[in-house]
């Protein structure tokens, strides 16, 4: 019996250790699984470089500028359509008044016929809301005086015109609704882009903001260098032009005038008013959709400045670029408008020496800056 007992004891140990081995294996498998899941989990996105942030923010501000021009366009269209709708509704109301007046006149004729005992169909004709069905009944028309016939003809004309005005007003209201929807969409797009840009900037550390500011200074310095080069080229061209003019005038004597002088002088006078106005706005904030007097967006400033010189420009950059005469960058004169980016979403007023006055972007004020700070699309001379 002791031998049997001794034989059973190892079996008991084997049975008690088997579950332990199973638990250990399961635990190891769990740890391995967790490690594998951690290793295969999506890695955190790398933080963008300062250069990437700068490009992204610039792109967002540019997109906001484009959306601002769409907003300005929709706002202008909405205002114009509202005026048109109001005019059409007023015209429709006047047509209705005239129609009712003629209807009353016909009613008086019908009442008179009724009192004199004339046949009933004639009275029915006069009082009907739609007398069209009676127009072909010659026996009724023959019983009317010429004045009565004229009143019927007027009624028919006025009834047709009133219906046409109602249809036109309805279509105009539909167009107004579409313009207002575009206005709301554009406004939301501007706000979305600006919020995204501010969010990117708010995540920068103090050191990163300093590095971003340094990148901006380098960009401005390069733009100013190009402006100075343009100023030198323009000064040299002006000197050469003056010398040629002097050489041509010397043999002829002084006539007191030069060819084209009157036109150049007239533009220079307007340009001085434009620049005087623009200089007075320096320091005022950029606000998208604003046209002054306390704040401006880019095309709002150019529109207001040229208005001070007696020239009405359209509201958006896309329309302003179509006004006046196109000029090359080398031939720019003070007062000319310079447009930027392929989508023509920004504009400034050339002041000379490669510099402009413009309302740059949200968070910035109206200021002087090199025209080379942004890629130039083209330039125009508005007047």
C-alpha cells in the first residue's frame, strides 16, 4: 500500500501543475497580442514644420480671400436683385390699381345698362372677372359706345401686363433667393478658412512663432529688394524718356505743350487723390466684406480710393481687373491697380517705387508693402 501511495503522489503534482502552465501560456499570449496591437496602431501624425505651417496658413488666407470675393459678388448681386424685385412689385401694384380702376369703370357701364333695361348678357360681360370669352360676340360689342370699347381694350391690355409683371416678379424673387443662398455659403467658407488658419497658429510655441516671424521678415526683405530694383529701372526709363523729349523739342522751340501731356496730367491728378485717400486709411484693420470707413477688405479699399477721385469701380477684384487699360509691371504709374494670384483674389494700389498700399488679410491693417510680396497676376489703369 505505501508503494501505491508513493506512486499516486507524483500524479497529483502533475495534475495540479498543468493548469498553471496553461494560465502562463495564456498570459504570455495576451501580452504578445497587446504588444502587437500597440505596434500596429496608427502612429501619431508628425508635427508640421514651420515652413509647412507658413505655407498652409498662407494658403488658407488666400482661400479666404477668394471666398471673400465670392461673398462680395453675391452681396452685390443680392442688393441689385432686391432693388429689381422691389421695382417689379411696385410696378405690379400699379398695374393692379389701373386694372381695378378700369374694372370699376366697366362696372359702371354695366350698372347703367342694367338700370336702362338692356339685355342681361351685356351686364354679365362687364362684370365678369374674365370677360375674354365674350370678346368674340359681335352683337355685344356692337351695343357698346366707342368709350366703352376703349375701356374694354384697356382692360384686356392691363390684365395682360399685370399678369406679366407678376410672373417677372416671381422669377426675380427666385433669383434673389439663389443670390442670398450663395451669400450665406460664401460667408461660411470665409469663416471656416479663417478659423482653420487661427487654429494652426494658436498651436505654435513661442519659439515656433519667433521662427515663423523670421521667415516672414525674410520674405518681406526679398520682396523689398525686388521693389527697389523696379524703382531703379523705372527711374532710368523716366530719365531716358525725358531726355528724348528734350531732344525732340529743342529744334522746334518751346510750344508750351507736349503730346499726350494733357491726358497724363489728368490721370496724375486723379491718382494723387486716390493715393491721398489710401494713405489716410493706413492703420485701419482688414475686415472681409468691409468697404469703409473704419475697415476695408482689399477691393473695398481700392473701390473707395478711386471713388474719392470721382471714378466708380465695381465691387470685386474679378470685375475691377476688367476696368480701364492693362499695363505691364515695368510701366506702372501711381494709382494703378495691381492684382495678385492666378484667381485674381487680391488687389492693391500702386504708389510708386515698387510699393503699394493695400488691405492685406485678416489680422493685419492697411499698409504699404512691396508689390512683390505676392505673385502678380497683372495690372490696370482704371481711368
